[in-house]
């Protein structure tokens, strides 16, 4: 039993490609690294990243360096990644360019300190392949522009997020997303996800904040 527990405590590394985009060279690097470090387990995660599992703690820093990420995970909370579908460029159902918007959202929000873990999902159409209604910050495209959703959660206490904007262009949805995150930063308790925040907060309070910038 003790040996089994030790195996379960070995480390995972997630040197994730942005929005699930990979190149042949990246996959070759991962394969070579896994062979050299005798990594027993590789997995594609729900976050569109590659989990490298089963190695010992002392190997973790070396793997991160070899993957070009010397610091490893930067923070315990906040936005670690942005999930996005292929969008209009690569999917016949796509109505908006998810990958381009993902880059803009990353540039605006990724470095912010936030009260808790925050998931972002960007879907190119109303099929919502990235489950935008179940993300802390969800966005999906239509022929009229972007719709923005706030306060979703798909975990142990599921919540459908609230639609707070529709028919937005790229700049408008990025600006509104930043306002939603500002509200989250000001109002949430420590380690409180957006879904829990919105369970105890009237939607009108968020809407007033987005209109005026204060409550």
C-alpha cells in the first residue's frame, strides 16, 4: 500500500501549448523528453494541454526547463490557460476567430492576480464546444459577434453563467471581459470562484458595475 501511495504522489507537468495548438516539432520534443526521462504516462487534458506524469519531484524542474518554461507553474490561482475551439478559420460551423481572440484575452488578462482559479473558454459558434456557459469567463461567437458569459462553473457545484454582453466585436468583448474580471477581483472572497460569487450576488449588481464602473 505504501508503494502504491508513493506512485500516486509522483508529479505531473503541464507544458501546455496555447489554446491546444501544437506543431510536429512540439510533439517530437514531448516524445523525446518522455523517452529520455522514462515518463510512463502522457495524457491530453480537458484544458487542451499535455500532462506528463509519473516522474519524481527532482525531475520536474528539469522537464520545465527543457520545455522552455523555467519557472514551472507561475501561480496557484488565476488564469493558467485559455481554452479555445478551432473557430471560423478551421471549422465550418465557426462564426468568429477564436484563436485570434484568445491571444487578445491572454494579453489582457493572463498576468492579473485573481482571487481564485479562473477558467476561460472561447467557442466559435453556438454549439459551444468549449462549454462557455460553464466557464468562469465564457465567450462564444455568432454571426452578429461575440457573446460574453460570466460566473459559470462545471465542477461539484455546477452553475450556468450569466450572459452579460452580446453582438460584441473583438475590442468590445475584451474590454467587457476585463470589467467582469475587475468585478471579480473587487467582490470575491479569497479562493471563491466566480460561480459562488454570483450565487450570492444579484445579477443587477454586476450589470450596474459593468455600466458605471462601480457599485
